[in-house]
């Protein structure tokens, strides 16, 4: 099929990233994943000949760069799914890596620049990045009841996501910021996903969507179907924007 792509995944060992990866693999796309522990996707890799798993840390630009070239071709991948995030230690209630997102996206941008300048690779992959509601400068995009959680318990990962967004805005890359509401497991069947749109390049709120939660599976489905699989022309109207999604 002529519309098949090569997509790089960072943060695909679970959650939203894994859900998006499974959608892409099922559709036949070539998927390249960077994992610190490749065994986490061993079963999926054994069942998916179009999955390439590479060992490395997303904070290492060279390791990231190893995932950004289309196998057998002299060009960058078509799209990038970036969904890494901090994890809270249940005992200390502190986050294990408070800078994971901003460091990770810095490595992605550095790797793209390195491949363009050192290896002269063409291409402008779309970077689909999982961010969060609660960090918009335009309007509150979460229920007021969640204010204490968002501004106290989640203040550390939100600050990290905000810097990640700023680094993407300062780049000249193609990107879409996906801002889901609180993430949960499970699903709600055919529940409608509401979308709010903020043009972060011109600081204009085009529409709003407020909700309490959405599942990781639904976020992954949305990222694949609304962004990763789309042709450049079809996704152009979403580039440079933050899309808040919720049930």
C-alpha cells in the first residue's frame, strides 16, 4: 500500500504510546521503538514483523537518531509519536524523573538536526506529543474540582510538559500537542471524544473542551487515527496547535 509510513515511537512500552503503536502495527506501518528495556515489547515484536525495537535511552540523542531513519532509505521517518512521561513513586509520592519530557524532546530535536546536517537526510516528520490539560495560558481546560490536584499533586509533571511544549514551539519542526484530560485505564465503549483547539503559535483559543478524564487507549487511538496515519495535507490544519481531548 502506498500510504504506509515509517513511524518512530518514544514511550511506547505502555499507556497512550502502546495503544497508538498497536493501531499503527495493525494497519501495516513500519514502527521503530526505542526502549530502555526491549523485553517489555518482546511478545508484540514476535507477532509483528513490521516492528523494529532498539535499545536505548530517549535522553540520548544518538540513540534517538537511530530510530529516525526509514530502513533502507536515505530520509527521515514520516512521523514521531512522543509519549514519555514521569512516573510517581507510590511510597514517596514524588516523581522519578521531573525533567523526563523536556529532556526527551530536546533529544528528539537534537537528533533530527544532527541527521539533517551530518547525514543530509531530507524529511520533516510530524511530531505528535502527549502533553496535558491544565497548562494552557488561554483558558482553564479542566473542571474546577480538579484544581487542587492539577496545581499541587501534578505541578511537577505539568511544569515539565510546559517546557516541552515551549521547546517544540521554538523549533521549526511540524508538531501537534495532544493535551488529554486525566488519564485512566479501561474504556467507555463508543464514547465521543471531545476536542478543544488552541493555536499555540499565535496564542489563539479556537474552541474549548472540558472533561474529567479519558482512557489511555482512547488517547492512543486518537493519536494514530487523527495524526499519525494522516497525509501531510490532511493534518496541516492541526500543526502548531494544542488539541485538548476528553470524554
